[in-house]
């Protein structure tokens, strides 16, 4: 019997794109949750923005359990069942959330209690499917393609958000709760089918548990985590991720209520506005992924995207006084482009840093960044809603209240830009150049 192992076969770009269908599914359900249902609760049900913010924060708190789902999928040796199972739970949670919001229109506390369960299921589904998907891609592709694959998967998720927001916005008018449930059911069904296609192509792939490099085989989770946090660069970059994602998530949930309360947009119109923003995000990510391979460093792109986001938020704060819905639409699109630029810069820098440093386990450091992102999203989702309610109550005017909140978020983005420049060495950020994200995405598109 020979001990020689057969040559390693890696996944190609077609397989990565097929797995990205699961990302589209996750983005589709997320669009309903963060955009449509959030808007309906605040405007149609006249609930404080704090309520949907608490629900969204709940699903992010649950996503702090991603490490546990990753461990369980490691132990099982198969990722595909976790991808499909998580996506199905996510879809069921999304449909249940729409039903709960509809019930809340006549039975408030019953509907909110059901929504609490629904958003918890959404958090569980996202954690299981998303963690298994990223782990599977990291294991089954060539290391030199890892940055490009991460960017491609992220863009596919944004694509799912943008298309769902745009199409569902068209289908929701004229608005009714029955139509809301029907549209959400259709989105969740399509999401489940896409996830099934993504998982089925990898159903046969099994792998033994892999030990992280430079981590003793008997080391526990807390020991490995402390080792990662002792690295100064890891801590600084995690703080940058937290600050940037806090600013991003804080504006995400109040944008559609702002459009409805200040500009008088209908649910369908405000949902389409959310689709416009996510379309800008996708364009910004594509442009940054390609151009960063030729111009500047990924660190500079991350910082530049944060500064551009800060400037567009200041313009958004002044949009009620400066113009009508045309200016609002253009500003929201520009904000999306800026957000996409900073996202690619941050993701690329993160992948370059973890790939370049082999002294610590890549998975645990990516887990630290993921935890920072989840905490920031939860805090931002809750903080944005609470801050807008307080500002409007104190100032007595929705337009002035939202202006204050957008201004604070703008300052957060400036702080994040400074942290990006200080947290990541330029040489490390430039690790992913022509053979990295930009070229990989172009190769996947050909």
C-alpha cells in the first residue's frame, strides 16, 4: 500500500461562483429583513425605530456563535449540509418575520414575540450557512486565489441584496400585508433553491479536521484566542473593522425610514432606494477590486472609501434642504459606491495580513475580525435606531433628527479612515496585487 497522496485538486472559479449562489441567497433574505420589514415597522406600523433595531441587533448577537458552528462543521468533516441547512433555517426565519410583522398590525405584542423568534432563526441560519461556506472555500481553493474568492463571494451577496431590494420594491406596490407575505415567501423559496444548488455540487466533498498552523493540537479555544489577541496588528485591525462597520450599520437601518418620513416615499419606492444603494456598493466593490491591483495599496483604498463615505453622509444629511428625491437617490448611490470601496480595501487588507503571517492560525484571526464585525453591526443597528428616535424627540423634527445622526456617522467613518492607515502596514496591504482580488474577479467574469 502506498502512502503517496494523490495530487491536490482545487476548486475552479466556476465552482466558487456556484458556491456564491448561497451568498446570493443570504443577501436576498437580508434585504427583506433590513430594508423592507424595517421600513414597514417604522412607517406603516408607526413603531419606534428602536424596535426593528433591537430585532436586527438580536440576529447579530446570535452570529457571535459563528465559532461554534465552524467547530461543528469541522468535526463533521462535511460543509455542504451545513450550508444548505443554515440557508433553509434562514429562509424560514425570513418568512416567519414577514408573517410576524403582518400580525403585529392587529396584535402588536403577539407579532413582536413571533418576530423575536424569527430574527433569532435568521441569526442561526446566517451563522451556520455563512461560516461553513467560507470555511469550505478557504479549504478547497488555491491560496493565491483566496483574496479574489472572498471578494467575489461578497459581491455576489451584495448582488443578491440589490436585486431583491429592487424587484421586491416593484412587487410591493400597492402595499398590503398580504402582498408583503407573498413577496417574502417567493424570495425565501428562491433563496432555498439557490442554496441547494450551491451545496449539491460540494455534497461529495469530505475532509478530515484540519489543525491550525502554529497552534498546539491540544490547545483550547481560549488559549488560541488569547494568542491571536496578543498580536498588536490583529488588535488594531479589529478595532478598525469595528469602527468602520459601526458607522456602516448605523446608517443602514435608518435610511429607508428617513426616506419615508422626510421625503414621503412609499414602501416600494424606499425599498427601491435601498436597491439603489446596494447597486452602488456592488459597483464600488468591482471598481476597487480591479483598480487596487494596479493603483495604490489596499490600505489606502480602505481609508479612501471611509473618507468618501463620510462626505456622502454629510451630503445626505443636507439633502432635505438642498433638493428633492433626485438628489436623495444620487447621494444614496454615491454612498453605496463609497461603502463598496472601503469594503474591498478592508477585506483585501485582512486577507493579505492573514495570508502573510504564518505564525498564528488564519482561522482564529479571521474569527476575531468576524466577531468585531458582528458586535459592530449589532451595536450600530441598535444605536442608529435609538439615536434617531432620541434626536427626533429632542429636536422635534424628523429632518433635523436624522441630520444629527448622519453627521455622527460621518465622524465615525473619518475615525475609521485614520485607524485604517495606522493599523495595516502598506507592504502587507499590497500583498494582493495583480494576482489577487482584481485579476481574480476579472478571471471569474471572463
